[in-house]
């Protein structure tokens, strides 16, 4: 089984990234041949500062290694170091119906949020398909909001295979339904685009300030509260056992507990969970030559597969 996932270096990684992509990737690397790419070309749809993009790309590499990615089992690489995917993206573009992209909710959502309607943003799912199909991945861990993009990938692979012959493997999504959508501090899906994130490596007073900003209703301390409709409790569930969740839920329903108490419980859980990861990252920052070597070797592994796929695709369409 070949597993692939990617993440954009378009800002500091947050809890949604961790539970939606990083943690599943760490778990899945023990189950097959794993590939993780840092999607710096995708990030260009929102990041237009070269220095910032370089820095954020480096940060994502540090974050994934700190979170537990083992370079002996997983190829970690920059998207820009595997140029074969771009030619594949063009080949896929020529079997991609416009209507398929026009139906993608991610594009429409971002335009509604004020993003400029650029071709890169519109064609994002085609490049994503090329990333996935280049290494012939079988399994792709994605958040629930990205499932449609994976369906586009499968549609394009099927259309290409039907047109030119069997070239691409059809990937399957791996979605952890219980954490498919992680709420941000405003209650919307946690996203860098919405500026509502809680960063994984944020610590001390900045982290406390961010947690205390989580949106709640206006119920007084002595009033009973509904844990299942509370953003704080939704985040707490990600870090706690079922017993701990049941205990806190009981306090919610009994009354006499303010949301500030629940936020403090959440903060303690976050620090407990991310403490070792933060320490590992500090160690990696002092050894950037090692990090760069990991990325280079990961790109070599991914490129070898992508070249094989590209040759098959070029032959199929008549370019060779």
C-alpha cells in the first residue's frame, strides 16, 4: 500500500492540520510505503512573498519531523523538487471537463471570502491530482473538506485511463470522521484562510490568549451548558480520553462551571500533548543540514516514481 498526503506551507500549522493530516500520516507510515509533500506550488495561490514561502516551507518540514515522521519509512519532500508533476498536470488538464472544476466547493468558498479568481486557484484540483497520481498512491489521508478534490482526482484518472489506457492507480481517501472538521476560535472550520487557528507550536501567553478567545454562548457560570454544541468541548475531545470527556461533560450539564474553566482544561491538555513535539522541533532547528538532507532524499524517492508514471503517460498520449 502506497500512502500520500500533502500540506500547504501557507502559514503556521495548526490543530486542524495536525489532526487532519499530520497525526494520520504518522500513524499510516507504519502501514505502507508513505510519501508526504510540502505543497509549496499550491501555496502560491495565497502566498506571494518569496521569502515568506521559503521560510514557511522550512517550517512545515520541521513540524512534520517533530510530529513523528520517520524519514526511513516516509519520503518527505518539497513539491517543487518533483517537477514531473507539472507535466502530468498538463496531461490531466486535457481530459478535465470545466464543469468538474466549476463544481468544486473549495474554489467557490474562497471566492466568496474575497480571494481573487485566479487560474491557479481554479485549477488547484488538477495539480493536486497530479501530485497524487504521480506516485501511484493507493491511500490519501484527507480532511472531510478535501474529499471532493480526491473525487476529482479519481474522475480524472478514470477519464485518462478510459481515453488512453491504464496508466494511473485509483486512490482511496482515508478520512477520520470523528475529527474531519476541527473548529477554529470563531466556530468555523479551523483554517489559515479564516485567521481562526490555534497553532501547534504556539506556547505560553500567546497560546493562552488564543484559547481564551474561543467563541462560546453567553450563559452564566451557574447555568447548565450543552457540551455537544460548545467549540471548547469539541476541541477538548481531540486531546482527551472518553472518561475525561464524560467527566467534563457532566460538569457542563451540572452548572457551576464557567467557560473559562473549560478553556483552562483544554489549555492544559494541549500543553501536555504538544510539549514533547515542541521540544523535538527545537532540537531540529539546531540541525537544519539534517532537515535539508531528509528533503533531498525524499524528493529523489518521489521523483523516481513520478518519472516512471510520466513516461507511461507520455507514451499513452503519443508524446513518446
